[in-house]
C-alpha cells in the first residue's frame, strides 16, 4: 500500500446473502495484514444502566430498523446482555448511510425510502460503483463500463423518487485522481461519469448531492481539489463531502472544508462524524486508518452544525463494520460487535 493511502479508510459493500433482508451496507475496505494491537482484545464494557445512551430519534435522517447494529441489540436483549444492548443503542438508534448494492441498487433503496417517507425522514445514501474503483486495490471493481455505470446510477436515482435524500457521490473517486492512484487514462472518463451522475441524481426533486473530496490528512492542500471537483460537476451539486470513513476531528475537517469552500466560491459541505469522537490514531503508520483501537463515535447526525457552510454532520461510514483484517478484525465490511461496543463506550454524546 502506498504511503499516501495510509490515512484513508476505503469502503466496500457486503454481499447480498450476508445482509439477507437488508440492503448492502458500507464496509471499511482495508488491506488484510493482521496487526498486533487490538480492538478485538479490548475489555468488555463496564456494566451500566440499560438505555443510558439510547438517544431519542430527533434527527431528520432515517434510521434503518434492520441494521446490523439493530439486530445485535435484539440478540443481546434475548441473551440477557442488557448492558451491551444499552451501549449499542448509541449506534442502532442513530441514522447511518446505506451503501446500496453493486448489482442492483434499486430494491434496497426502495425499501429505505418507503420506510423513510412513512416516517417523514431523509434517507442518506452512498453511490459507490465508479469504474476502476479504488485504483485496483482492496475495493477494486465498480461498474464494468461507462454505460454500465450510467445504467446503475439511473437505477439508483430512479429508486429514490421524490423522497428527501442526501447522496454522497463516489467516495475516493476525485481524491484518487488527485493523488495519482487512478491511472491517467481513466481521468477523463471519471470526470464525465461523475458530472453525469450529479445531473442524473439532481433530476430527483428532493435529492441533495455531495461529491466526496477525501479528508485533510489525505489531500493536504485543498487547492489541489478545486479543478477536479469543478470538472466532476460540483457547481451543479449541493457541495462536497469530507472525512468519509475516516477519523479526522471535526474542527480539523471544518477548517479544511472552509478553505476549500472559499476556493469553490462558497460551496457547502457535509462531514462524516461517525467514528471521529477521539480523533485519528496518533502516528503515521500504514494502518492508522484500519480498525484503529481506542476510537469513539462522533457527533450524532444532525443538520444543526452551527456553521453556515456545513450542511450536516452525517454517519457515512456505518459504525461497527470492520475496515479489514488488520488488528484482529474480520473481513472488510463484516459487522464486528466488539469494535462497535468500544466505539459506543467511548462516545461523549
């Protein structure tokens, strides 16, 4: 793995059989070299009153009632493990983005938007199927051709209908052009497909679109992102997204986003706060981003950011899903209750 990728968590999707009735979810996609330290070896959480952290769902965003976290809570309750169930409600009762299936996104999206519409909530979705995805590495793949991608994004957008939705568009796609990981021969195609995807998604009357722009520990100079984001259609989108699946602190990301916003004429942005409550793992090792121990849930999803440039704090990464087989973790994208408990136990909110 090249050094410039060390700060970035990749995401992948679970196979349909893994999630059965639910849609495919976002998965941390990290290289599988096991490490010595470990979240898996962390102590069980101290016993504490059930529901101490169970939040009231005052968020405007939809909560998946059949997420892996929700199923785990039900299992813990059935086993009499009430303290653990209470902790995991910090995850299960808060909204996290859905990452619909690579093969057919429509079914999962329709399930989500149907429930969200009934509850008058906004669905948060991630479109992650760009050709040559992850520059041939651990989340390699994506649509087989430009035309296949156009068909996929058309199905994705059409399934949203007129339900309020936020779409984070193609994590890593623009930053991988900037950092040189995506081969140069694919750059023009990528810009074209992203730009078309923005236009297609914006045909849905209540859909907001944010182009992924990495995080400040990955592309450190926001000026490098300006022209690529413009070519990808950011002016016709609702803005850009930062910190997807990463751990950078909200103040650091906000400062970076504010600078990038100014360079883009005041573009607005959203921040993934799903696992940044304790910031990034100190150091610059190649796996600081992969299942780092000691991390915590960040600010719960909200539109009340207190910053006119920041439209929302979102949980784009689904907390509790592994980044990969590093540090004793299961395969990328697998629900990992021990790690989830650690994130929840350390949460300040």
